[in-house]
C-alpha cells in the first residue's frame, strides 16, 4: 500500500479519501477548515498542517478543489504542495480547472523532478459511493500505468486520454452536455405539461426513454422536487460551461447548445436562483412560459 | 388472440407486425408497395388490397406511417380505413403526427362509433427487436386498459399519458432531446478532438459517462462511422423538431435548445447532408470548425 | 387619375387611402367595420358593400389586411374581390402574407385575365404620413411600370424586386431584422444600466450611434416609455418571424438570430406581455436579469 | 491651444491626430513603428521616443491602441506613460478595453495626482474623416467639462456617461449590435437571394429600409464585395463581443443575440475567414445554406 496525500476534503474529496482508506492506504490529508475532516481522522487519516506537509509525507499527492484560484492557493507559495514535491513523487489533480492552467502546473511539477497527472472524475456523490465513478487521466502514460492500481481503488475504470491537461479537457467536454441535456429535458417537460400531461407522468416517461442518460435519471425528478442542497449549483455549472466556451473560442469551435444553455444559467443567476442545483434551469424556462413551480429565489426567501 | 390490422409496413411497422404474429395474433396488413411485405406473408400475415379492407377484417387496426399527409391518405376516402371502422372497433395510430391532427382524427373515429388511441413508440429498430420498445398511449383510459395486453405484445411497457393526442405530444417532447443531445455530444467530441484527444477515445469516454443516454450510446459511434442507411434522417428529425416548435409557439413555451439545434439540421440540408442520419449534425459542426470527416453530401457523390 | 379600390382600411390602409385621395384619385373603399371609414368618406371616398363591388368599380384594387386568413376572406367567394376582377384590371396586395400564398393568388388572378402585384410597404405610420414610405413590388415588370405613377402617390420610392411573391419575400427578409435589432439594442441597454449608466443616457447614446437605424431611433425610446397602443405587437411581429422561419426551413437557410429572437417573443407571450409593442422584448430580458421596468402584463392589469 | 500627446498612431489614431493638428493644437506623438507616423510629422507633429516622453511633454495625453495588453505596454514600466504623468495632467484613453481594466488604470492615474477619462469613439474611419465621430466619456465630470473643447475638435459630440470605465462599457454595449445587425442582415439577404431576388437588389432594399443603420449602410454592400483590408476583422469584433459576454456574465444579463452571433464569428475563424471584415459572417451563413460567394479563406489563397 502506498503513502498518499489528499488536499481538499469537500463533499467529493472526503469520500474519495474514505475509499482510499478502505482500500488500506495510508492517507495524509489537508483541508482549509480542518474540523470538517474529523470523521476521516476517526477512520485513520492523518492531518497535516499545510499542503506542503502533505506532499512531503506522501508518495502520491492528490488535490480536489473548486477552481483554478483555489488550486493555486494550495499549490504555490512557501506552504504550497509544490514546495513539498521531489523527484520520484507524483501529483494528481482531480479538480476541474482550465486545461491551460493544468498544463502550466504540470510544467512546474516536472521542472522539480516530480510527475503530474490530471484525473478529474465523471459522476456524482452517488456514483462515487456506489463505487462506479470513472476517472479520466492525462499525463505521461508510464506514470499513469504505475498509478493505475491506486486510481482503481477510487473507481472501477480509469481511461487514459493523452497528455497533461487532456483529462480536464475531456471532463469539460463531458460536462457541457449535463446542462444542455437538462435544459432540453425541461423543454420537453413543459411541452407535455402545458398540453395537459401531469408533470410527474412526463418526467417518468422521459427518464425511461431513449434520452434517459444517468444525468437525466438523477436530475429529471428534481423538476418535481429540488434537493435542499444543490449537488452542483448554477455557479459551479456555469464555471464549467465557461471553461468549455473558452476552449471553443480558443480552438475555433462554435458551441451552439453550450452557449445558449449558458445564457439560461446566467438568467437563473439574474433571477436569484443561483444557489439551486443547475436543474433549476427548468424554473427559468417555466417562468418564461408562465408556468408556476412554487419555488422562489433562495436569497429572497431567507 | 385478436384479429389485428396493420397499415404501413415500413422498417418499424413490419417489425411490429412480426412481434404480433409471434405472439399468436391474426394480422391483416396493407402496404402501398405490397411486395415489400412478402416476408410477413410468408410468416402468416394476410394482405388486404386497401386500408378499408384491413379495418373491415380487424377488431383493432394499427397505422404507422411517415407523417400527417401519409396518414390522411390511408385514413380518408372511399378506400380509407375510416370507411372500414364500425362501433366496437378500435383504431391505434403509432405514427408521429401533430397532436392537433391526431385529435381531429380521434373525433372522426368517435363520430362513427369506434375508438381511437394514439400510441407512438419511443425507441429504434434495435430496441424493438430486443423487445424493449416502450409505448406511450393517449385516448380513453378504458379503451387503453382493454387493449393493453395486445400493446404489451409489442413492447414491455405501455404508459397511459392522458387524452387523445397527448401520447404524440409526449413523443414530440421526447424526440426534441434526441437531436439536442446529439449536437451537445458533437460539441464535446470536437473540443476533445481539436485539443488532441483521438475521436475514438472521446466517443468512448462520453458514451460511458453520465451523459450516456441510450440515444448517445447508439448514435455516438456514428460520428466515427455513419451507417449506410440512416436510422432517422435529417428530414425526419426536422419534421419532429418542427412539430415541437409549433407546440412551443402555440403554448407559449420558449425552446432555446430545440430551436438552435433545428437550425443546424437546416444547415445539414443546406450543405447537402440531409440523407444521412441526423447524427450528421456532427459534420456540420466539424465543417464550421475546420475539421475533416471524410464524408460528403450524399447527393453530390452520386 | 385612375379609379382605385381599397380593401382594408385599418391604421395603415386608411392613411394610404388618404394619400391617394389627396393625389386626386377616385377611391372606392371597403372595410369590415364600415363606420371606421367615415372620416375617409368625409374626404370623398365612396364606400362599397363588398370586396367584389370594390373590384367591379375599380381599375386597380388594393388590399391591406392582417394575414393570409384575412386576405382569403376578402379575396374568395361570391362577394370576394376575385369575383369582381376582369381582363385589364389590376390587383395590388399590400399585406404581408406568405410568398407561397401570394403566388397562389397571383395564379388565380392571372387565370381570370387580370394582373396582380404584391406591394408591401417598409415603414410605419409615421414614415407613411411623412410621405417617406417605400414600396417593394413583385409581379410582371410591365404591369409594375404602368402602375408606378400611382404607387409613387403613396410613397417616394417603389422598387421592383422580381416575380410575384418576391416583394413579400423581401418584406419578410427585412422585418426579421426589426425584432433582432430591438433585442440586441436591449442587450446593450441592460449592460449599460446594470453597470451604472442611466437608462435614458444609454438609449440616447445608442440611437445616435452607428447602430441607430430608423427602427432603433423610433423604438429605442420605447424601453423608457412604452406607447399605449402597440405600433406592431408581439403577435404581429411573431407572425412575420414565423414566415421568415418557414422560408428559412423551405430554402435550407439557417437563421440563428431570427430564431433566437423569436423565442424571446414567445417568452413575451408566455409572460402575458403580447399586447405590447414588440419592443417589450426589453422587458423579457430585464426580468431575466432581475431588472425592474415597472410594467406588467397587459391582460393581468385589467 | 493645448499641448497634447498621442500614443498609438494606427488607422484611427493617426486621423484623430490630424484633426487635432488641423484645429491648431501642438501634438507630440508616439508609435511603436515610428516610420508610419512620418506623414503626421510632415504636418507638424513632434515625435517622442517613449510613451513617458509623450506624457512629460503634454498637458493631455491620449492613447488609442488595440487591446488591454497593448495598453499596458505603453502605460506601465520605466518608459510608460504613467511615469510621465504628474498632478494637473490628464490622461484620456480612447481604446476599447475591459471596463475593469480601465477602472484599474484610472485608480493608478489618480494615485499619482493626475486624472483619467475613458473616451472611446463610436464610428469608423469614414465617420471620423467626415467629422461626424461621436465620443462617449467616462470619469470625473469636471475633468470632462474642462477637456470638452478639445474633444469637440475630434468630433461634433462628446457624451458624458458617468464614472471611469462607463464609457468603454457603453462602447461595448454599442458594438455588440454591430455584429448582430450584420448577421440578421445576412439572414435577410440569403432569404431574398435563395427566393430568386438578385443579391444587389436585396442589399439595396435593405440598406434603404427601416433597418438601415449607419452600420448597415456601410457594411451591407460588403456582402457584394468585401473590402481588401478589413475595417474591423473577425478577431477584433470577437474581442469586443467577448468583452460584452464577460460583462453579461458578471452582471447576470443573458445576451441571446450576442452569444449566438459570437458563435458565428467563431465559425468564421474555424473556416479560415478571420482576416476578413466581420461582415464575412454573411459567407459563413451562405456556406451553411449551400450558397456560393466566390470568396475563400484568406490564408488558403496565399
């Protein structure tokens, strides 16, 4: 078993650590708010005071944070993980950041003799807990081969997609469809509903039809009842859409469904609905159609 | 076992008849080009000379044709099926026509003492042959209950959605997502490909991710190799999209992803690609991005 | 001076008649609600009891009605204008109908020995009263030449664009930009306003900039104060947009800005704002952005 | 007459300097490629070796460069203009940069005791030479009042819109309509053309209609004959669209026509047409519609 480090013990990150501990690995963790990690300490995880200390204590250090800015905070500086890396060590970033940022970090990691992989996950907390989470991996193929057994302790499949930065690219290319599928689904539900079909019936038919992706199956029922806590709120979704649109612009690829869906996410924010799961695009469309959903802006209610 | 009639023995219709014959029903069929139905005659189906003769010979008559115009051709007139209906008989339309047209036919059927259901299918030839095709049913609930056993000989599930015309509504509300999901998928593939990921790898990752609906699993690989014969070509898909947009306009529901995807289908036609499966929207986007696919307009090649 | 007939004495039609009377022509008029035409009778116009009677009394008969259905009502039947046409007479339709419908009427007019032109106008009541209205004309070029002097009594310019139906085509091709320009203008105003620029200042700058078309100059100030009576309400605008989208589909031309703007007009209807001038798309966008306009649905208020 | 400085003597900047010289001002100029400014030197302009030297020699220093990066190059550093500013001096930026960047520079200018205005222009070289260019001005109102006479030597109107950064905001809010109007215009031309109207006739009718903004009048004829040198190429236009989309995202304003038009500009780049004037979106749409324009990618031809 390997000595592993994990920085970023949020909803997803903490559950990845749990799986790694369950698989028998030694894990040293770091979280900005250390108290949130107590349950993992109870399970055997060690806490380190800084990202650097994590990297120093580990053969392989993972990060899983919200965005590029958050990643730089744990990566750089005197207490950053980069300062704790050394030849022979490996750094694996599971965050969804811009491919350019990912490649730049990889260059800095390589410059100090260590190796980096980008390994974002496809799936949700539920998929993760069911042990069905798949990973996409970018970086040196030999480094990937060496780490593969550890990655397979996280989920059943790790697909090597190419050089550094290409796994986050693949993640972004996947995630744009999450929002687009949700919006198209909402268009269908509203056509059915305004025609006289009950919303529940419409949802049931759609999730069981040819368009019923895992995303549609999970989130489709959200239009009936939004979860109290967003799985992935509008701001988070819009971050990923913006990364996609940036790639589209840089690479000269028009992205018609991504861009139009992104505007509806903007509208969700304009209407005060940004704290909901991004499935709330249904409500944006419903309001435009004069259909009631009984939900209000989260900020307005409190 | 019931005496059944079936009008419209195309790719889908003929395979439905096969399932009904396999289930032990007597089937009388009609097709404009009778020769195409020989294999069903060999299996025991009787051929009738007109739609009217089919309806006269049957307790329950089905139709499954291309569009509203084709439906009216077999429905009306001296040789039409309406002329063969009588009190106690049932007529089931499995075509995708406009809900308004479907409701109008139902009125005429009811006026002559018979009953009508609209029962479009969700799925493809493959789903049908695997016995996994689901039906949505609109019309009188008692008539639906009476016919349900026969419908379940076609597929494993028949969902009652409401009054006449609501099942085709539900079908249209479903189908818009087929095209939208395909276009969003294409956007993802092109981002991956222009970033340096092999197209095959991108397709594999996407179809196995959270966005992998049955549609994405079937058609995703089409971007690597288009089928010789379109499952559902651009014109057919655009017919369904136009029905959705008409409903959206009538019911005052904005349909952002449907409408923008429909314009790409228009572009497919403008570029001479309309005879391909609608998955060819990938090629439209690829051309806009300066990416080669090796495919040409079907009309131009011959 | 010629004997002229005019069917459809609405806001625009009645003012065209006034100009023709002012120019010294004899005019026989018809309106469904005859009382609305009293002021024209006071100016010397004769009233006829039916469209047919108008055509019988006139060398040149004009129509200017709301849509294709309204046009067929005055055109067909025992009392319709077609029954009053004869060899040597000319019929000029100034309505905006579908090019296909226009061509079909032209065929029927030609079949009875008369000639038809389609001659829709570009401009508003204001332009008309200022004598600046321009006409586009479709049909036989010689017929156009013969009628040109009369048409120039309506406005200063009549442009011959080609065969029957092509002038309404040109009108539709023009009108799509009205709505699109208005929506783009609204996007600009909201960016300015949410950044801290006063709405009045933003409007003033925009209408005087390079984007200040006559439409923008007329309608731009509407975002500050909507007119009590719509110049051209959402339903009317959406009729023209739908004609454009139909042409786009038939001719295989993707219309990205038309289609997306049309969805916002749909939203205006979904939100109960359809009785306002189509400049109300500003309010749709404002609501999506969380900006107050102080205007409510017209139907809801009463 | 004032001592003026001007940094950035490109197509627009140099002609602004000419107007200032014509008005009797002393002007000290700087351009990266000094030789391009020889004709201005011949007219009496002095050349300075660095931006700093320009600012040191002038009461009021102007900049007019391509983008934020170019602006920082002349603004910062030992030889930058900031180093040459002093209490009582004024700095006027006429470039189109992001409002946030503009505000940040204003803060740095104020910190050294000088004042800054952002004063982008609305219009083209033609408008400028005709003396019809209008300016929007952001910054301190008193500073604006003091400088107004000089600004009016550039164009006939200078509108004060508010605090620092708001004039560039207003410029961006204007420019999005340039591209949108051009694309909507193109949709109209193609509808006309594929219906059988000559492209020249369609252009003539449209530019003289209610949608004929100055932009449409200038650029409409480009669809018949593209200028050899782009007035404002796709990359420049897309820069401004991206600034608009960034504002839309930051301020939570959906921008449906901006975003969809921006994707067509992306397509222009994907098809190798980026060096053309942005009016080339006509060609993108024409290709999607199967219409020939006789133009090729600029890069491919050479």
